[in-house]
């Protein structure tokens, strides 16, 4: 069965600090997809990144970077030099090929203080 | 390109009533998924439709149902409302529901009193 665990419920940092959000997943499939979404206070979930199970390359997009490690079933998300606008709930998610559904972790609430 | 549109934004209903929520996906997206978001349970998958067919269903009672129309618009219905059905109901559209990212609407906030 699929499962996504985000062990960090809340994280609070001061602006300009780096912060890493952890995500551990479980799946029996060899083909699967991992995602990160952001839910700002306004409520709308926004897609950030997708990774498929065959692509373990890390990715950097501006201040955001993602570290995918199949050996530890982890897909961690790092924000460098955090800003107040990064304050939101971040969700890690998993979908299996042919499953037609995406399972979300419980989310990590990030507070960035000025 | 217009995003995912959900109507209404807010609803207040009484226990025992039924409710219908509507979702218009992004143009060209044929997959529509529904999620229930609550503080206690987080984001839970309700069901997914593609070309008017339900391809997957989450672990919800039969009071929760949905459908998709030929233009990909989707509705979900909850009958015999219970207090615990109070939640934010999110609709998402995508190209494939598996490997494609989900594009979410703003949600419908349902309050059952």
C-alpha cells in the first residue's frame, strides 16, 4: 500500500535560514511519481515539482532544491535563504502508475519569521 | 488559460441534508479528482474520473458520490450530511491523474450544522 510520511508537523525559522522538509514514502510499485505542493494561507494548493521513480537526479529551482533517494525512500525539499512568503503548508505526495490517485502526506507547516 | 473553478466557495448545510459541489477543470484536462481536507485527517482522496468513468475511489462511505460529464466538468454529491462532513472539498484536474501534476481549485468550504 502507498504511504507518505512527513514527520515534521511544524517548523519555525527566521528569515534567511535554510530549511529542509522531510518526506518518506512507501510503495510496492517500481514506477511511481513523487510531488511537492505548497498551500499558502490563501488555501489553494500549488504544484512545485514532480519526480518519477527512474530519475534520481536532484533538482534546483532558484531557492528550492529537492533530494530524491530511492535507497532511503525519501524525497526531501530544501528552501535556501527562506523568506516570509515561503510561510505555508507543504505537502509531499505519491502516485503509482495506473493507480489514478495521488496520496498526500500530512503536510509540514512552515513559519518564516522576519 | 483559466484554472480549475469550483462552485460554490462556501456552503452551510444542516445535518441530514444533501449537497452538490461543482468543478470545472482546466481546458483540455480530462481527469478530475476530488479530495477532502480536514485538520484531523489532512488531504484524503475521494475519487477520480476520466472520460466520464470513475477509475478509482477512496475509502469513503457510499453517501459520497460523483460523476463527470462529457465536457469533463464534474460534480460530487454528499447525501445525509453528518457533522463530520464539514471540510474543505478540493477538486483537481490533470492530464493523467498519475504522472501529471494536479491543478487544484480554490475549494468549497462546507460547514454542516
